[in-house]
C-alpha cells in the first residue's frame, strides 16, 4: 500500500494582517499565571470579571424564555419584541427615519456583517486612530487596506476633521465613529457629529456609529455650548437624512457581555440606504440568527428598570478619578480624562516601545495592560490602555506596581 506523506497546511495569507492586541496579550498573562503569579487584569473590558452583576430582571427574562421553549431558531433579524424595543430606544435617542433593525451575535457580528456587505476590493473605509482593533481585523480579513483618521489628543480626543477631509478618496465608502470611544473614553460633541455628517453628505458616505457605551457617560462637558440633558448625542439623531448604522448591545450598558447580543439600527433616506440593506439582510439570513433565548432580555433591558446604571456610573466615576490622580502624580505619564466607558489611554514618555513596556509590566509586575500601538496612534507618540473596572483597592495595588516598574526601569 503506498505511503502518503502529508504536507503542512498553511493558513490563508490574508491572516498575516489580522491583529487583536487585547486578546493577544492575554497569552503572555497566561504564561505568567502558569508560573504561579496572580495577575491584576487591566486589559479586558468585561465588567463581570469584577464587582458588577447582570441585572436580575434580564436573567429572569432569559430563564423564562428558555423554560417556555424559546430554544429553536428565531427569524434572521430577531424576535419582534426585541426589534420593537430597539426601535423604541432609538426613538428616545432622537433617531428617526429608521429603515431597518436587526439583532446580531454581539456588536462584533454587526460590524463583520455591515462591513462585508459594503466593501469591494479596492474600496476603503475611514476608521479612527486609535480605534478598537476589531475594525482593522475585519478589514484585514476582507483584504481592505486601512485608511485611518486621527483623533486629536490636544482636543480631548475629538476626531480630527481636517485629517478626515484629507483621507477621503474616490474609493472611500464610509466612516467609523466610536462614541464613546474605546480606547480613549472620549465623547464626541454635537458640533463634531454635525461636521462629520456634512462630510458624509458631501461624499456620499455611510456612517457606522458604534455607540455600545452610550449609557456609560461618567462626565458631561459643562461649557455653554453643551447643555443637553442627555450628555450622549446619537450620530443618527443629528443627521436623519444620512445613511447611518448605529451599533448597540447588552454587553456594556447592561453588563451581559457573554450573552453576545448586539444590534444594528439602519437610518437615513430609504432610496439611498435600501440597496445596501438588501445585502446586509442576505448575510443575516445566511447565518440563520442570533442566540434566541437571550433576545428576550432586550425588551427587559431597554424598557425595564435602569437602576443598575446609577451604581455602575458611581463606581466608574470614582475609579476614573483614582486613575487620573495616579496619572497626574506619576512621572512620564499624562492622560486626557475619559468622559465615557471605562477606559483611560495615558500617554507615556519612555525610551522604548509601548509594546515592550506592557510586556515587561506583565512579566515583572504581573499587571496586564494593552499597548497603544495595538490600537493605533500618531507616529512619535506612545500610549497604553487601562481598563479601570476593578475596585479601588485592586487599582491602587496595580498602579503602585506600575509606578515601581517605571522608577526601576526609567530612573
């Protein structure tokens, strides 16, 4: 019988450009943990790793759905009660001219489907720098070149409108806006949103408005130009005519990241966005549906008690303030105060790469951070991202360890 020699099976070449710094660093942390060290995790934005709990009425809604036999497939776009609740929430945010709503397996799937349905070879999409690395990972998978625009650190990490204008090409199809922003914690002003909307009108762009942290605003601007009752302004609310897909979900606002429930709200003129939505729905049908019983938590979340948000924001505000105090008191570190979400993105003045910095902090001090170069940053700058979800005692210990590392290494 002939002997067959199997050859190595290689992955697709396009995966060479797929990076996900947040999870990639976890591999180093796991290695350190196997050596018997306890890791202080300031790298992954999962509130349930710390002293936060999913609201009980959401759990009850899912349990009841499972008990009542809602364990088969749902319709591809989602169950009617969830879609109605999302539309109602959109209305409360001032979003009108809604053309479609759909439920996905977390916002990660919303992003994947929406970008896949839009982009052809040779097209490009404007994404922020720094940004959440999911976007660059999906674009790499689609073999779409990056076209990044800067956030301006000198202006509270607002999008740099001049840079956006320079980066628009005839093959630019859309723009991603993460608001509140991950990793910086910045929140866009209404004026910024209006300016971006005008660029979208002028260049026929679709806007992908990632607003997964919209209820986690821990600070409002107190200047005379921004006196809105709601400190977060939805992109689609200021531009009802512009094609916008607004991303939302249960992971952050409602403390249920493991349920993987997200959604998209498509708004704008029907004649403009309609053909694109046919493509989105083709992909939604191809993957069958999002998790069925967990969809019953959407109505409970959006229309039920919001009491948990008061305590969540109280904790985040205190932990943000502790973080900013440490940044202000630590040599070589400076930081723009985050206004939303639970991330800080300090600038660091060191003679080596920020990737080396975070790797050595993990190995020597057993604190896990994420390097700024994993999110993107202006050339010549260095940053790292802090997740300030842990309690004050844990944060204090982590910051003391990082401070010790910096004195030992950079004195």
